């Protein structure tokens, strides 16, 4: 049985394409109630990323929040991050599990077959994209509501699924109704005119869904 309590329903992913630095993005979301941060920096050398990750860890620890490092498994282990998120073309999750032990491991998926290939080794799956987004290059085929519903209905192992890719506040209720555990957000928050308000809107939408579902 997967531990749903340790997988946040709102996950924030830092962006390279933003006026704010990664640490400024993290400070912003933590100050406004986000409890899960994935540090994703693609345009940075290993040493710089390690220093950035160490600072990010100090910030998330202060807020008792979860820090997930994107891709860098060995670095995540060295700096005692809470876990790692692995893309489809990165290290295979079974090897990451050998390296990280019981740390949180997330994996990217676009199809049911993708999920089935990694479900034994990961704690959650980032499934997407929901719709087109500029945040990530080389996108897999867009799923939409119907794609999520179809995949979730066919899943035999009920691993937590996090929807990702161009999500808006208005999408939350319908997506949660497909059976996803939560959502991952980047540009919709950090590029908003008033990101503090946008964060609250996402948190309230998730809280309202949970309250209605109980």
C-alpha cells in the first residue's frame, strides 16, 4: 500500500524560465503554504546545482516541507534530500531505489505502459502533460481529461498519480474526479500576476475537493 500521506497534493516545480531565481521561487511558495518543492534546474552545471540544492534544503527544512531533486539521484543522496523525481530518459527507477533506499522516488509517465514499467520502484507517478505547456521542452502527447480518466480506470496498482502540464485552478475538480492524487504546478503559479493569490486558489480548490469527497 502506497503512503498517500507523504505525497503532497500540491507540488511546485521550480522553473528556469522565470524572472525569479530558483531560491526566490521556493521562498515565495513556502511562504504561501506550499509543502512540496521539486527543484528542477536544467541549465546549470553540477557544482552550481549542488550549492543551489543545499540552500533549497535549508529553506524547506525551515518550513518542514519536502524537497525533491529533479534527475540528480547521487546528488539527492549526498545532500540528504527527501527524494528525487526521474524523467523518462533518465536513470531507471529500480537503480535509483538501490541508491536512495526508502527516500521518495517519483517517475514521469505519459501512458499506462509507462506507469506499469516503473510502478514497483516509485512512490508516485507524474502523469502528463494535461495540455500544452511552455515549461517543458519535448512534450509527450497531451492527455486531457479523457486521457487521465482512461489511464486511471485501467490501473491495477493504485500508485498515487500527480497530474502535470498546463493546469489551471479551473481544472482541479474535474481532474481530481478522474482519480488522480494531486497536481504539480510551475508556470501557472510563478508567472501569475499575483502568485500569492494563485497559490491560495490552488490550495483552496484541492481542500474544497477533499472536503466534498469525504
